[in-house]
C-alpha cells in the first residue's frame, strides 16, 4: 500500500518525524541528499560467528563478495594506472618548470653581473634597487621575479 505524498515530496511520517524534532520544513522542500552504501568485508570475529551459526549462508556471502571483487578488478586496475600516469606526468611537468625557472634565474643573474660590472657601486645596493636597475635594462622580467632570482 502506497502512502500518500503531498506536493512537497514529504510523506506524513517524515513530517511527523520533523515535527517531533521541532524542525520546520518549508512547504516546497524536497529531499536532495544522495546516499551511497558500500559493502565492507566482515571481520574475522564475524566470520567465525557466521560459520558456526550458518555455514551455507556464509559460503553464499563469501561467493557473492568474491564475485563482486572479480567484477570490480578491471576498474580498480584502471584507476591505479590512471593515478600512476598522472603522477608521472605531474613530475615531468614540474621538472620542466623547474628547468625553465633555473634558466630564467641564471639569465637574470648574468644581466645583474653585467650591470654591476658597469657600475660597481650597485654591488652594495639594496636588492630592490638592483632589481629596479635590471628591470630598466631588461623589461622581460618583473621586479619581483628579479628579486627572487637574486636571492639564490
């Protein structure tokens, strides 16, 4: 027998439960939660108890669980491969970025050496002042990037 559901999507039992909890639901409220239930394997104590009580039932459960594992194995392997590939590609791209940054910093240091050779007083200048001079000479790099390169 179907229970009548009002327009809000909440049946009378749900409304009564909400009233008992003193929760006021709006008239147009509809449940939106998505629930997924996953099955976990039983622990050793449960296995022993089930074997004692009903060995045939436990055998069926074990077969069912094993079949599910066999069925899910390709998806698990696919996920493992995907994670491994992502790790490798991320590591490769990080190494590439680090090489590019090191080359850029080396270039900035070479420009700084040239500017200091022209004006030896800049050797004692603040990092910001030296970075401003380098930025004026070569506008490809920001002052902040130059300061970071000079720190190393």
